[in-house]
C-alpha cells in the first residue's frame, strides 16, 4: 500500500483543482475545474460570441451581467485596448453588432475623459447604419442617459457631410428599437448645416404634404420617389427602377408583385439577397430555369470581395443554408418553397469562402468536436443554430483547407463522425447533430491519440470548455501525449461560449485559446501550425 493515488497529479479528476494550481483555476458552471481565461480573453469572447442568448449552463441575463462587469473592469485597466477590441469585433467578426454596440455604451460611461474620447473616436466605425444608431440609442437610454458626450456623437451622426448617405439611412430605417427619426432629431436638437440638411430634416419632421413637382436634389432623390410611390402604388415598377428603392422602402407602400421583386433583385445588396432567398424562390424570381438570376446570385455570393465588403459573417451564411435547404421548415419564415439545388450549392461555396484560410500547411490535424449534450442544448437564437452545428462547420472549413486531418467527436467517448472534406456542410451537420450525448471530457481525445499513436502536429478542440467528466485534466493528458507520441504537438482550443474558463494551461507555450465565431480562426490555426504565430 502507498500514497501514489494522492501524490500523482496526473490522476486528479476534473471535478477537483490540480494540486498546487488551485489559485489559477476556477470551477465552471458544470462543476469541473478549468483555468481562468482572464479578462481580455473573456472580453474578446463576449464581443465575438455575444451574451444575448442563454447557454446550456447559464441564462442570458447572468452572461450579460458578467459581460458588463468584464467590460467595465477592462476599461479601467486599458480603455484604448477595449476600443480596439470593439472595433475589431464590429468589423464583420462578431456574430452580430449588438455586443460591440453594448460595449460601446459602456465605454462612453468610463470614468476618465480619455475613455470618453476613445468612445467618440470609434463611434462612426461601430455605429454605421440607422439600425445600429437606434440600437445604440436604446441601450444608452436604459443604461446612462443623454449627457454631453452622447449629444456630441449623436448630433455628428445626424449632421454628417454625406447627406445622400444620411438620407438613405433615415429612409431605410425610419424607426427601430422604440425610436423614430423624428425622435432622434428632437432629442439632439440637430440644426441644419446646409440647405440639403434642412430639406432632409423637414421631411423627417413634417413629411411632404405636397410632393415637389421635380426631384429637389440628388441627395433626396430616393425620398422623392418613396413619396411619389405612396401616392402612386400602381407605379411600383417605375419607382423601384428610377428611384433605386430598396425592398425596405418599397414594400410598405408599393404593390409588390413578382416583377417588382425582380427589379429589386437586380440591384439587391448581398446582405438583403442572403436574407430573402426563400421569399425570392417562393415568388418565382429564383427558379431552376431563371439562369440569369442564378448567375447573378452566384456572382455576388461566391465573391470574397463582396462577402467581406458586406461584412457577411460565416454564421449568417450557415443560417441561410440551413433555412433555405429546409424549404422554410426551419427558421422564422412563414413561407415555404422548394429549394433550388444550384442555390444550395452556391450557399455551400459561400460558406467556405466566408472564412479566411491560406494555402495548405501540409501539417497533420486532429479536430475534436464537442458533441456533448451541452453543445446541442445551446442554441444561438439570432441565427437558429446550436453550438455543435457551428463547431462542426468551423472544423470542416478548416479541414477543407488541408490535406491531412481527422475529424472526431468527443463527449465521454471519442468517436469517428465519418466527416471528410468531401462532405457538404449540410451532411456534416447532420452527422454531428445526430450524435449529441453525455457529459464532457476533452481528455478522451488525447487518450485516443495515444492509444492509436496518431501523430498530430495540431490538435484542435471546438468546445464550450465545460469539461468536467474526466478522471484527469486535459492539460495533463496533453503532457502525456507529448511524452508518448509527439513532443512538439500544438493544442488549439476554440471556445464557442462566452465563459471565463479555459482548458489551456497558462504555463504551456504551445497551447492557444481562440474566441469562437471569428471568421479568421481557420487562418490563425494554419498560422499556428506553420509556426507563424
């Protein structure tokens, strides 16, 4: 009899802290002990992933309270770094712009004048559309009120030099989040700085009781055609064609038949195109034999430049793919349609292209996708996808960029998901989603790799980090793998939930923690594999 069971740290179960490392570890909501992620990693996760949806282990109010506390603490430490993180997330990398906007409000509440100045400087980069503006107003009203710094940026936004661009935003988004254009002008007491601004503000406040005989100016051309269409709804086709109205402008006041939607489709921007695929198919604009329309769709959606310029997040494409391929059975649409196979193919390619990848590294990758019950229980309501589906898509696109890889799923076992780069994203999602079960033990991936002598250069985990069911900690299992198989193996943990926990040992320089949902993650993993990071 001896005390090996007590002194061998390798055998510490995951529901206990590693002896001697207690100060570095915290207990997750699942009961397992993980390392503390730290304030900056947590901030990045919250901004990129968001906290407006409940996860398996925590409600959205609890998560958002943690988010707010994290942002406030980070602002006190380094407001400039917080500002950079907000801008980075807002530039098409966050799952949507809500988390960066909320953080922007908190930055405006910083105690120092420097924090407020940082808020002023980044405001136009984060609040780009009328919808963003009114969402920001609603958070500001609830959390801090309208002081001097708020009036300064609000007035500047409503007085921008580009009157045509401002008119477009005010016409497209006439009211959102409990605010109207008129409310905003009165709130900030905005004074016109030019004749064009005066004409625009007059329309916002009073409308046009009498329509001018001619278009007053290029800046208010769309407004004139919108007002003309209100008076002549039977001339919808002409108003769309000559006034270049968007569907948000024309649909509420015009007669929207198939030809009207065809005219809208001819100039429809990429975001609207992605959101309206089902409706356009139901209306007959998109059909198997509508070759010209399908060609245009492919030209837009399968173009990296357009995807990036439109800030199209890969998860938006994944949502569109899942919804469209279901024929309306999935998602919030009240319409149903028969999916056009070519459109499904276009979306598959668009999803792959929306991530950032580089040339193959020729390294060996082992992708471990968390398929435990918590991953299927966490549904991002804004996109209608669970965490396991998102993890599978991100793992697959990373694998598609390489030649040597394996994709397996872990819970308390490590199983072959039978997913390869030949799989479509739809088939891969089905294979992973049908096998969600059990608790979470990330160490089983290393155990399998040791048993099978799988010589991986990089082992990638796609997980919520709530590993609790194992007899040893993943960090110790990684050490064992390096001792027995590959001493130079690198580990990457892609976190898909906004928790302050990590499976990365802070003393391990060959392990990385990346915040999920960032389109650049596949490229970062390749850079880690090739030694560029």
